[in-house]
């Protein structure tokens, strides 16, 4: 309907009286020239000559025909006839539409390329958005794992610190408990039948008893410290009595041996008995002195402390 209304308007342009768009003389000449171009008729193919001029003319005509649009070609081949103004305008609009389409071919092709690129970019954009979403999910998971890991690390450090603290407390408690547990070990060693007061082991037992007694005396507020202090002092008394008994037995043994040697020397008349007796007595006690000397020092020191 719109096309028909336009055609009617165009028909009114060339009305003889009061045309809507009267043509100027130049425009009329242009239309006349166009009409002359369309009036040209190519030679029939059956009349083709072999002259050089005819071949050139034929090529020129073919080139011109190829350059014509379908509408012009239709006029040229007399497939379209224009006898009225309406037919002319119909033909004109067709020509105009063909020219527009021909001119738009490049732009249409470029537009199609742009649309393809746009589709590809849209596809890539969708993939990028999907990848970004996946990255966001991974980031959230990483943050969650990182938070849990940091929390676990902090808890582990706290537990390690507590463990070290408990180990220190345990070591300290064990050191203090050892002073209470030492009593049984000392008694067991004192009761050993192979223990000799002159040995280094006995001196170590005396030193350990002194250490434990000193610890109990310096920590009177500990539970049962007074009881264990009494036990250690009792064991120390046993050890000192054991040492005293050993010293007395040593001196008694040396005395008996000296008396026996003196009796033997007295029965002999070959030399001065007093000189030999002194040498024998001195030798017996001299042999026992090194064993008794250190032990007497230990007993004297502890006797002074108890006083």
C-alpha cells in the first residue's frame, strides 16, 4: 500500500497542470538520453561477422550488457516494456532497489562478518564468564581451605605450646617426685649383701641421702615431706651405723692381727722384740688406714650436720 501511494504521488509530479515536481530542462534532457541508451539493440548473433571492427563492437556491447543491472538488461532484451508513466515508475523503483541492493552488498558482507565476529566474541565471553565463575568457586574453596588450614595451624601451635609446657611441668614434677621415690632405691642398695662401706657406691649413697634430706628440709610444705624427711634421716642413721660398724670391725681385725704377730715376734730371740713389734703393729694399721680415712671423713661431716 505504501508503494502504491508513493507511485500515485509520483504520477502527480508530472501532471500537465500543476505538477507536484515539475522537471527542469536539464532533467528532461537526462531522461531523454537514458531513453536513447535503452533504445540501443545489440546485433543478432547469427549476423556476427569476423571483421575486427565487428568483434570490437561485439565485445563492447557484451561489456555494456554485463554492466547493466537486471532491470536495464530486461529493457535491453525487450523483456520489460514501458508504455505508461506508471510502468516507468514501477520500473524505476525496481532499478533503484536493485542499485541499493548492489551498493549494499559490500556492507551486507561486512555486516555478516561483524555478526560472525560478534557471535564468536559472545561465545568467548560466555566461556570467559564461565571460567570466571569457576575461578570464583575455586577462590572461595581456597579461602575456606586456607582459613581451616590457618585455624588448624594455630590450634596445632597452641597444642604444641601446651605440650611443651606440660612436658616441662612433667619433668619438673618428675624431678621432685624422684626425691620421694629415691628412698626405696637407697634402702634396696643398702640391703645389698655385696655393698662395702669402703666402696665408691656407698659414698654415692651418702651423698644422695644428704641431697634428699636437704630437699625435704627446704620444702616443708610439700605433702608428706616431713614423713620422708624422717625416713631419710633414719636411713642415713643406718648408713652411718653401717660405716661405724665397718670401721670398728676393721680396727678390731687389725688389732687381732697385730697381737698375733706380736706374739710370734715375742717368741723369737734373734732380734730386738720391741723394734719388730712396732713394725708389725704399724704395718697392720697402716694397711687399713686408707680404707678407713675417707669413710671417717664422711661420717664426721654428717655427724657435725646432725649436731
